[in-house]
C-alpha cells in the first residue's frame, strides 16, 4: 500500500498532522510520499508524481483547505484514487472537519469505514489561435506544440484579461449555439464547483450527486442571461474566435492561472470519464453543511 500526503506547508497544524500520520504509517509498514501543496500549483500535473500514480497510489490524504484538496484532485486526475481531505483551512467545504484529529479519519479510511462520495470532474480541451480544432467540421489549423487538455474538480473560468476590457464570446452546448455574449467571461462548473466561483457569479447550488455541468456567464452585458444546467453527456462550448486581440481572455482552472502562448479561441468542457472520490468521515450531509456556510 502507498499513500500520498499533500499538506499545506504554510499551515503549522497541517504540518503537525502530517508528522502524526507518517509516524503511524511507518509503524504499520505502509509506504508514503509527502509533498507540499504549493508544488502542485500548476494546472499541469507534476511529472514525478504522475509517475508515482502509474506505479499505484491507494489513497491520497489532503491536509489543508479546499485549495489543497483541489490541487490533490488535479494530481490524482482520472486515476480514481480516493482522497481523504482534513480541513486545516478556512472554509473546508470539501474536507472533513479536524475536531476529532487526523488519526480517526485515517484509520476509518484504511479500514474501509469511511463513506465514498463520488464527484463529477471536468475534462477540458483548449484550442488556441492557429491550432487544430478536434471538434470543428473541417479540423483546420496546425497541431498544438504542447497538450491543451486539463483536469478540474471545481471549474474552468475564462475571464477578461489584464487590460480590463470585456470579452466577446459565443456559448453553445453539444453543437447547438445558444447565444453570443459580451461580458467578463464564463464559468463552467461541476456540481462540486457550483458552490465556488459559479455560485458567486449567480449560479445555482447543485447537489454533489448531479453529473451534468453548469455554465454561468460572468457579469454579462445583457438583461437576458441565465445559468445553463446541462445533461451528463453534454459538451459546453465557448467560442472566442470573434473576440478582438486587444480584448484578451485569461484562463483559470480551479482558481489557478493557465498561461497560454497564443490567444485562446475555443474551449470545450465535458464530464471526465473517471470521477473523483472523496472519503467522508462522520459526514453531516451536503444540505446541513450548505445551510451553515451559505445561509
């Protein structure tokens, strides 16, 4: 058995908790790897940890806030490794509370006594200027110099850039064009991400078992705009091909900036093939938690 421990090194409680964990795991003869969550800030997976997952990781333990869990989930990607999150941050909506310490949740998870909460994640394809569009009818353009596929547990957001000018974009779902818009951008979220940026942008609160997507325009310059909730098999499409070069668009994935070497032209978001599994210990339930946090 091998366990990945991702901790927020800027939090002394998370560091202390990790020391307890590794001491216990060593006495049980369980292999482990400890990594600082700040080293996972890039939306691209760390190559050395990707190799670790190729050899097999049985569980990931995230010690920190929701940001630490999001970075851990991105590293896990579509491997399906369950994640035990223990909150040492502020909100901790995705994590287990730390009132009972770190050992009780860990022992429960190791003995398969923790609930498995299956969460839909996002498979994101980015197409930049001059690159081939795999979903276009003509497939025009050159192949990208580097992969443009990304993973997200919460959301992908395309927003206006550093010059502050609003952007023009088209919104579509599974080949059907819905609207042309002008505004600050678009958030496409999973049910998990519906309680994050999408909620702040006016989107709905969605129960975590929902397997479709939520597309929420950000500050659109129109009186006719609503969030779109899709079916599980749908693909949300954002077209920026008509956006002017001086209205630069910025890409964020789970709150992390993605730097692109060419202007963003199209974005495709679908449900990931392998969901993310969060381990819950003495869970109070989604609606009870939401009532405490949001109402």
